[in-house]
């Protein structure tokens, strides 16, 4: 039994995968919670597609894809944040315009990159990730960027918390504004960028959102939300690695599937917000009477 548990982590590539997922899980707890509380999952989805131009340009020029994704995320995030300040352009409109525009440009550039046969495997990795291909450089990038994002969110925890739970009070106290949205979006963008090598462009949304949504069903306290979100993300990652290793399944897809199942369990059995508890309260004698 012990050998069965240890065997997947006896190789360098699975050890790197576990380290990377542990780091991303912490980021998922810190960033994902605010994404869920603010209801901006569409921002994560948009950013995961909007960074394609940067990655494609890096591939075509033989450069670093992390740097390309980082620059693209930074440019698009700043454009959305500043354009949404225009009185005639809403935040939703700015987000839709720039994210879809960047994605369309990314499709064109990726098509050009695919004309080079040597890059076709890399393009597939961008979409679905290469969990067991995580390098030491990927780990370094995630550690450094994750540390910066965590420090940023810790420094702004009061402002972010108030704007998430009580936007009206936040505006009255002067905590809301383009700069706070910009900080939040930058944190989300950087998290998406560092998560791409492991889980890919398509699955990064679920990896960032689902653990936080699961935690939200179990507690209302911020610190517990962050901790539970990180725990659920890492638990799903660990189980996903075992499934991928022993059943020869795609790593990122296995993790997201497990994470979705954990969410369904919480949605069903949560003592306060679960379907069963709500049904019991509805059917209790006090409510029936």
C-alpha cells in the first residue's frame, strides 16, 4: 500500500508537477476566493484567451513563452482597466472588446505558428498543459510571481474584502476605484500565466474557480475561505496525479474533474448551503406549519 502511494513521486517529473501544483493551489486560495466573491469568473476566462497573442509571438520569434504571456496579460489588463473609466464605455464592454480582440489576434498568430511543424506540439501544450513537463524554470516563475501576487493581495486585503462584500460601503470609504480593479485583474492575470504550463489554457478557469466555489459553500469567513480553497485545490491535484499516473489519463483534465466532483459533494452535503440541508429545512415542521 505504501509503495502504491509513493511510486508516482519517485521520478523528477512527478515531483516537479507536485511542487508546481502546490504553489498554484496556494495562489488558487488567495486569488480564486476574490474572483468568486466579486463574481468575475469571466475575467479569468477572458484572460486565459487574451494572452494567446503574447505566447504566439514568443513562439514565432523563438522567445520565452512565459515572458510573452506576461506582457500580453499586462497590456490587456491595463487596457481594460483604463478604458472602463471612460463614461461611454462600460467595464463589461471594455472586457468583451479587448479580450475577444486579443483572442482573435492570438488565433491568427497561432495559426501562423502551427505552419511550423516543430511548434505544433508546443501549441497543444498551451491548450491542455503539460503537467509532467513542468521544468525548474516553471517552478521558479511560479514561486516568484506567486509570492508577489500574494504580497499584493495581503497588502490590499482590507480594500479587496470590503469591495467584495459591500461595494457601496467600499465606494463611500474611497476604497473602490480603477486602481483596485487593476490590482485585482493583474493578480488574476499573473496567476493565469503561471498556471498555464501545468493545466493549460482551457482548464485554467476551472482550476482557479472551482476550489474557491467549493470553499464558499462551507464557510463565510475570508481566511477559512482562502485556506479551504487551497486545500481543495491541492487535494484535487494530488488525486489527479494518481489518476493520471496509474490510469494514463491527462493530468490537467484529471485534476479539474476531481475538483468538480468535490464541488458537487459540497453542493450536496454542505451543512448550511447544501441541497440536502436546504431540503430538510424546507420540510421541517416549523416551516411546514
